[in-house]
C-alpha cells in the first residue's frame, strides 16, 4: 500500500467556521497521480470536525444553528467550570461530528456528489490556525 | 493495494428511508473473494447518510423521531429561503450523520455484530433514486 | 496491503461509559512495527460508538449530558415497546455517534492532537463486556 499525505492550514475565527476543503482535496489527489484509492481527511485537535454538506451560505448557516441547538455556546459545561477556557461546547460539538472522513477516490477524483463539498468545522472559541491532515491510500 | 467497487441503487420515498444494505455488502465481499480488508460505504450527495443500527422497525422509528427532533422537517431553514426546495432539514441531517462508514472485513465478512446492520438513510424531501458506493480495499 | 488486527475488551457499567483507548491504539501500532498507514477502531454491536474527545472528566461529563439531551434514557422508544429491554436510547445514540473511526498513522503513531483521545462509548443499559476491533492497514 502506498501512503501519501499533505497538511493544509486554515485560519479559524472563533465563530464556528465551516471551511470548504474540496479544492484542496482535488489538488492533492491530482498532484499524487493516484487514480483509485481512499482519501482520509482528519482534524488533529479536539475542537474541530469533518463532514460533507452542500456548501452554500444557507445550508451552512442551518448547520451552525443546529449545532448551537445541540450544544449551545453559553450553556453550563463542566469543562468550563474545571478549566475556565469557555470552550466546553466546542469539545462536545467536535465529539458529535467526529474528526475523520473517508472518501473513495475514482478516476483521480473524490467520489462526491455535484452539490456535496468536504468541509472542516472549527468549533473553538478563540481564533486559531488549524492543521488538517489529508491522507491518500492507494 | 487492490481496490474493488460496486454501486447499488435505492429508491427513496421522501419520508426518511432507512435502507438495510448489509446483504449487499455481504454479497459484494463474497463476489470479490477478499478475506481481509476494509469496506467503505459512501453516499454521494448531500441529503443522505450512513451508519449502523439494529434494523428492526422500533429502533428505526426511534432514529427517525430523533432526527426529526434534531432537525425538524418544518422548521425555518436559510437553505429553503434561498433555494425554495424545502429540503434544508435534509442537508443538516446528512451533515450530522455523515456520508461515510468504514467497516473491517475479516474471514470474508464485515465485522458487524449480530444485531448490527449497515444502513443508508435518505433524508431528501422528494422521491429519488440513490446511488451508494461500496469500495473494498485489500 | 497488509492488515493487522487486535481485539480489546472493555467492561461497561450500564451508565454510558466513555473509555479512553488511545494507549491501546498506541501499543497496537508499536507492536506492529508499522510506520505509516491507517488505523480503524470499530465497535461491533449496535449500542456503542467511537469518536475523539479531550479526555478529562469535565468534557466527558458534558458529552454524556448532551447525549442525554439528544436521546434521553427515559423517553418513550418504539424499540422498548416491542422488545422490552429498555435500551432504545442506546440504539439511537449509537447510530448518531457511529461505530467507526479512521485515524492516520504517521511515524508509528496515530496523528491525534495532544489533547485529543480516542474513545469508545458504551451506551447500553446493562453491564456488559465490549469487544472493540482495532485494524491497521499498511
């Protein structure tokens, strides 16, 4: 098995960013020359997550609002009481969404739908640079 | 690494279908002759998702009800206001559940529990044919 | 492609356990001698799940409370009405969180953040031994 990897960096704003990384994935696969395999997107860190969505401002806004409903930013969190960093909601959202997404690669491209983009969500409550790992197995 | 793939098609009803695809996965692995590897189930498109559940009508109904609680069909969605297609809830549910599931393969079978089935959820609000990609790495 | 696997066992308490299995994953990779590849954690069974979280008692407690909000233990579930085993909430939580996590391996280690641990959640309502499958592709 051949393994290739690439790190990309994203600048979070502290307000639940949703980053479309599909073009980064496309470019990474293209540069590798791999035609068939598996592409993994992984977010090291416990306040981010990966999924897919139709990347248009409406659906992205709806996802943000739903995350606010599931784990509200201003609710009381035991994490905050212990550590005082105020990002208890970030940890819960990250655990729910998950840090990992595997996508099949076919004919040199990720097999996503036309209206389906690969997105990294930064849930943290302070602006930070995020490293995201792309790994390609072939 | 060897890569095999197969597409299966499902007919959605627009009412949150939960399709048990375990038999399709079993058959695909059996046809491949692969004994050990990794099986990926992926739903191209931004209104579906993959997970596992005990596939009996009670648990399936409970999952549907919970999805309705997390992202109600008739709530207000920015996606709907922008595009008028009324499936904002479908996009949110799909992003939450995720489009991808990796399952280990051992002795020619997916390593799932006896009461654990691999399911594809169609969240869209119109009847549509769904293509699902099975990919086997060995 | 080379495939290695290992099963680990966990003892659930019936009260939503969150087990940190990062050390097991580390040891498994180290024993294998693999430097680069993909590590899969999979929970056979339909009442468990896998994700990552900062494994400290506050964040773990917050995740438990959120799961109780999303799928309350004492709500009415069709699964319970049909089967009488009272673990309808366990099935829903398991389907939402998902049974599978893929993590890249680099330099003989899983590429997780410093404060990010790999955790298995046991959602069942009776104490039971859990087998968890670790699979390493290289």
